[in-house]
C-alpha cells in the first residue's frame, strides 16, 4: 500500500485526547478487600441490613471462585488486595441540588470532554445522571421524568427510596455467583443507576449516564438496573472516557435489564476508556457483565455498543428470550489498536416460542491489537420457530494484529432456523484505489471504508451517540493502513 | 489374540516401554506421560465439551491386537504397503520422525501412540501416479466382549506422487472401541484424495493428521453413517507455500447416535488455500457436533480459508452443537465461515408435492440431495458411486430416489 511507514506510525501513535486528571480530594477506603471493607462501603452508603447481607454473601462466593482464563486476553495478574474499593468526591457531603452547586472543577472536566451538562439539557433533551468516580453528583430532568412516573436515580438513592424495587430485581438477571467479576461487583459495587419505567409509559427522553474513572488505583464497580414494565419503552445511553494513568485500572460493572410484556429496552454504549499507551502500558481493564431478560411476551431488548477504549475488554451483553415472541438484538463495533485486546460478543438464549435474535458484530484490529468475537446462540427444546441471524465481520489493518471468531451454536429445536456468517479480510486494495482515484486522501479513504464497514451498527445508535461514535472511529483509525 | 485381562484405558498404560528403537520408546514414553498428566478428556475439556466420554474412560476393555487394517485391493505397481511392526524391527530408521507428524499427541491419539502394536505404512514414491484407488478396511471386532483396538496407518507420498485412498470403518457392535490414528505426509506437489466411510460403528475415536509441503493438495471426504459414539478429528498443517486442502464431510445421525467431527486447518505458510464443508442430518434423539478451526499464523499472508457447516434438524429431540472458529494472526487474508441450522425448506417440499410426489418421498429426496452435494465433490467416479451407495443404503425410499437421480 502506498502510505509510508512513518506516516502510518504517526497516526497509529496518536495520543489519547481525553487524557487528563482532575484534582479533587477523594475519600478513600483503605486498600484491600475483606468483609470489613464490604461493611465499610455498605455503611458509608447507609444501606439497609439486607443489602449488606447480600453483599457479604456475594463476597463469600467470590472468595471461592477463580478468575476466568478462557478469554483470549492476557494481562498481568490483578492483586485484588492492592486496590481501593471505595472513593467518593468530598463534595458529596453536601450533595448539590442543582448544577450551580456542582464543584466547578468537575464541571470543567465535563467541559473538556465536550459534554457541558446544561447545554445538553437544553439542546439534546437528555437527562444526565453523571457518575464521577463512584458517587453521582448531578441528576437532571428528574422532575420531568417523575411526572410520567419514570424513576431514574443513583443506585444508592433508589435503595433508600424504592427498596422493594431493588429487592425484587437486584441479582435477578445476573445472579451473584454468575461469574468471578459479577460476584466481585455484587460485593463491592459503589453506585450506578436505577431506571424503572411504569406500565404503558414511553420514556419521554433518552436517559444517559456518563461514567468517568478518576482516582488512581480505585476500581469502579458500577451497578445498573433497568426495569421496563408492561408496554413501556426506554432508551438508555452509556458513555465513558477516563484520564491517562499508568496503573491499570479495573472496571467490573454489572448491568441488568428486565423487559416485561410488550416492553422495549434499547441500551447503547460508547466506550472510550484509556486504552494504554502504544506499548500497552496503563489502560483500563474492562470486565463487564451485561445481561437482559425478555421476561414477558413480545418484549424486546436491543444492545448497541461501540467499543474503542480499554486495554482489555471482556464483555458479552446477552439476552435471555423467555417471553414468547420476544426479540433480542446485538449490534457491536469493537476496535483494538496498539496493544489493546478485546474479547467480546454476545449470548442469545432462546427459551420462548417464536423468539428472534439478530447479532451484527464488526471488529476492527490495527497495530498489535487483538480482537475476538465470542458468541453463543442457544435454542432450547421449547423454543419453537425460533430464529437467529448472526453476522460477524473482522477488518484487519497491519500485519501484527489478530482477529479471532469463536461462535458457539447449540440448537435443540427442529422448527427453528439459524444462520451464522463471518468474514475476515483487510481493506481491499481495489476499494482504496477506487477512493484514491476520485481524489480522496489515503486517510479519508480508510476512514470512509471503516465507517462504511461499521455503518450497519452505527445507524442503530441514537443521534447523540452516532456522531460521537463516528468521530471516535475516525480519530482512532485515520490512515492506519499498511 | 484377545488379552483376557480387562483394564481401563489409562490403566493399560505400561510404566515403561522397553521394546522397539530408542526414539519410539521415547515417543511412547512422552505420550504416556502426557496422558498421566492430563488424563483423558472430561466434560470440562473444551474440545470434548459436547461429547461425553466418561463411560468410555471408566469402562474396562480387553486389548485386541487384531486392529491392523487390511488392504481390500491389490497394490498398484511402485506402491509399497508394509507392516509397521516389521519395519520397526528391521529398518526402524525409516520411520524415525514420521510417527509424530501432528506434534505431541494428546488424549486418545496419545493413547494410540503409546499402545499401538502394529499398523500399516503405505508409501508412494516420488513421481508415481496411482490411478486405481487403494482400499483399506478396518474391521471392528464383532465380539460382544468390550475390546479395544488401536489401528495405525502412515501414508507417505513423495514429490509429484498421486494417490486415492478409500478407508472403510465397518462394524455393528456397541462395545468394542476403535481408537485409530492415520498420519499423512505429502511432499512437494503431491496430491492425495482421501475418502473415509464410517459405517455405523459402536465406539469410535479417530484422528487424521496431515502434513503438507509446497504446492501439495489434500482432499478429504468423510461420510459418517451414525455411531453410538463417534469422534473424528482431521487436521491439516499447511507447511509449504501454495499448499491446498479441502475437507468435506457428510453425517447422518439417527436414533441415539452421537457424532462429533472436528476439523483444524493450520495455515503455517503463505499462499495456501483451504476449504471445509460439512453437512449433516440429525434426527431421532441424535446429537451432532461440529467444531471447525482455521488458524492463520503470523507469516501466512495471502491465505484464503473458507469454512461452512450446514445442518438439518429433522426431529424435536435432535440436537446440534456447532462451533466454526477462526484464529487469524496475519492481515492479508480472505477468510469466511458460515453455519446454518434449520428444518427442510418448505418451498422445496411444496415444489415436489405440487408435482405429485408423496410427502415422505419428497422428504427423503431432499435429505438425500442435501448430503449428496458433498459426495458429488469427489472427483474419482467409482469412489463417488461407492459413497452414494453407502448413503442411499441408509435412506428410506432408496429405490425411488435411485430412479430419479
């Protein structure tokens, strides 16, 4: 290909734009993990007795579990006793009532990231429940949502205000002992968001949470719970960036979705955490458990993700299609550059009759990046007329990267229909030639082709995210061709 | 010759090997050591997840040394077929480095390596083109006693040599275990077609390892007609530039059958091409497993690799597990894979019914056609006919189907 090596190297070495650190005093729990720490976190958040018990149960289960090794990722051993499991910005002591009361330095952080809250409020009509480290500092639009009965609040508040909701649904989709990281999260989760959409309500706006990991050496353990009652609809956006740090930061979130009869949940993610430098130093370890339960008939859960950040990504947003005629969707673009490793995919478990699922996964691997699509489609005996379509494509850029595809297909019902197809190739020379011939620069041509490659997924994103996602892909890949 | 004492598979491993040449003793020793360390596969072994062999592992077998495959046809000129045991006694140096083509063996292959007592070595010298296929029959002991046989075959082709091999594994009894290993070594520009028919046979674990040099071609067609527990692994190592392999398979799974096919293609050199096409029909309470793997090594640029697995599920109680995976470490490649699982096409059925064909015959015609498309790809006409017959023999309405095809 015609681009010179230096040119490629220049672009591949593009630094992380959002890498900066905001100085805000943190309130730490001492490093290490024990029953005392779990109790400390629970106490700090003034949680009821039952939740503390639940956490302790999870902690004890976690002690018996082993870190999974089946994913195609390698990283230095994590010392779980070296990390802090709780950090809260001090400003939380007198929680702000409105944006004016929010620490200006914090607001400046959002400013730098290009997410001015109030601007968003007005222009985009998005309610933002911003999570700065572990404690939510600003929640907007709550009144408007309350009018229609939608609950959208930080987890710690929901525990106090709607304990019955939390008790009923917490751990109902991702059980405590589901896996090593979900057990860890269950024991020490710091905060997160809770959404409840009542019967027949169409949530009037896109709900959004911006995550940002700030303090060094504190893993962030988010817990998100979204419940859509019968006939309701909600679209939830999650996006994140993190400042540049040298130590590896651990993130083990758990997201649970429950869609009742005729309900729909659309969950979109743009993930751009610090991926580490070009030698693979630093970067976020992202071990996430996301699962949705299509509980009722005709319910629908749709996952869309754009994964461009993190040093290690271990993430499999899944759908359990229990209700008859329920639908599960998974749209994903994952990009790994430099030394990034991503092992991601989905699991579709068909239990109900006439259940349908669609999986579209696009992986882009550049530099020394490693990319694995790992997916599972299971059609159980009773899932009559179930239907699945899977497509997972990989694009390779540079001769040091790698792409793996590992789909598991289990079918136990003869009336179901299942298709899986996958391709792996690099950017075609003829495609590049075609663009170049029409006067596009090599960089623009590659960006165009990559965006075209990912378009099927990007078009699933809500407007607000689609723009950001396209920009992210462009920044990370322009001209990264060899 | 059946050994009267019955032992578990692992229990039958001797503590030391003291016959045969030094290198063979070392090879068997390593295999035995690996087995003692890893044991035989369990449900937790990824490659054996869907094929439970616990009953085989815990069962006691008596060793049967009659597991030597026999030639069903006379040998063409130039080709030699010798007993492994005799060569190992008389000229062991000829076989050095050739009985572990696939690298360090694991599990059942390791068991075979440690315990095989005899076998067959077929050698086609450089430049020899064998036009008539060579046929090998592996008769599985029909004694109701649980016995185990360890067939071992080595096939070597010199530069520019060409061979068609038909292997038949036949037997009807559930009880005896066949644990076979076939190794194929293809030199530059050698071409081999390998047809393998698994007749309904009790317990079968088979493995084929193929090493391919520059510009060599290996075509394998496997027809599996049921099996209480059948596991077949084929692995091609494309080590020379421009080598090509085509792995095809058709499986018919009925009753309580459990049939498991694993294919692996390792692209170790550049400019190689591979294609895998497996099709299966699963009915009754049968279970079919397919696991296909393409590995493209770092320097294997200009690779083209394709993989396809299609399954028809014909009953409410049948199960299919399929896992076609790709591991790609080079960038200038074209790779694809596809899987489908479903029932017979309603439109095709309607087409036949509209032309006055009874429903059950239409079913048979479509299922037969589904598998026949694999057999159709065999270029050697008599072999193709043999395989067609084997398939037809298992089909209802075979006479009518014969009439229309």
